[in-house]
C-alpha cells in the first residue's frame, strides 16, 4: 500500500512532459511496445505467439486490475466510456453484455464505475477469454465482484439472452481467424457490437508485432473500409466511428486507434 501511495505522489508531482518521457523509457527498458510493422504477414511474425494464453501474463493483468481498483477506480480515458454509454441506454432493463477478449473483466468494471444506479440484478455479464485468463479471473476477480450474474467462458456461446451487447474492444486485432470470430459473434444477433482501441487505416490489412511482458504477440492493422464492409456483410451497419492518437513507444507502430459501434440492420 505504501509503494502505491508513493507512486501516486510521484505521478501527481511530476510535470506531464517528464512523466510521459519517463513512462516511455520504462516501457522501452521492459521491452514493451510496437515492433516490425510491414504490410502482410512477414517472417518476423511467423514465430510470434497469437494471444494471451499464458498464466504468468494473465496473472499480471489481473494484478494490475486489482491495483487500479484501489487507486483509480474511474478511468477517464475516453475509449473506455464507449461501452458504459451504450449500456446506459438500457438503464433499468434486462441486458446481457458479452465481453469478448475482455481481459480482467475490463468491460464490467467500466460499467460498474461509470453507470451509476444500474440495477445489477438485471445485468448479465459474460466474459470470453483464454483458458489462462479465465483461471485468473475466476480465482482472483470473481470473489471481489458485486452480486450479479457472471459467466467466465473460454469459447463464444451458441446463444445468449436478448437484448445483447457484444463488446469486442481491441481483442479482434490479435485473432488470425478474425472473420470467423466476427461471424460467430454476429450469429448471436446482438443489438449492438462495439469495437474499440483497434488499429485501422486506409492502407491494406497488415500484421505487426507487439512486445509484451514475457512474450511477443502478433497483431493486425485493419483496412477501415474493408472492416466496415465485413460487418455489413454480417448484417451490421456502422453508426458511430471516431479515431484518436495512441502513445507509441517503439517506431513503426500504428499511430491511431479506432472506436466503432455497429447496429443490427433491421432491413
């Protein structure tokens, strides 16, 4: 607890310019950032892992989530507000949220922090994650959650109660068979599908490499128009889109992230 308070004090007292520089240098020293971006699948990503199914890494993510709950419960980064804003439109109504690749139940904590007065008895939360992340969430996060229906599963369910929101976040960039995953999620007929923090450009869909603690992970930068067309073919129209700059800690990484909301086309 003392170390957390000292860290918070240092962050508060350090000028923003110096703080960003220090954070960047720390990330470089730990080997975290972006690397080897070239169009198409390339030799540098051929032997790179495809996801987060690693107990050590999953444990680190859950630990960071628990620390954040103690020190900064309200995250003011704008892209984390997309899901809570959408959920608030179903206030006092039964609602199911499927958080696909939601890590340490990030979507649920965003909802709990930002949607005040929500009737938790009417909210059902389903987290779809890797086996390692599911184990970490079940063991360490579920016991500290407020009472509400929660399911932690390793595969996309075949059916869920409606109305349904599917929150994909940025996880789709880490899946090589992303078209298949999108089709299965759309097959649940959710009213809305949310994409956030996903690299998109006007260039060709490309692979690149991310450095994370303990491992490298293959990721994708999508062609924006192609992605929208893919969703349209699944019966979903883009009703909201915004892009913002992203902090870059290594050269050649994607400079922007895109947030989108897709709605089931009634036609």
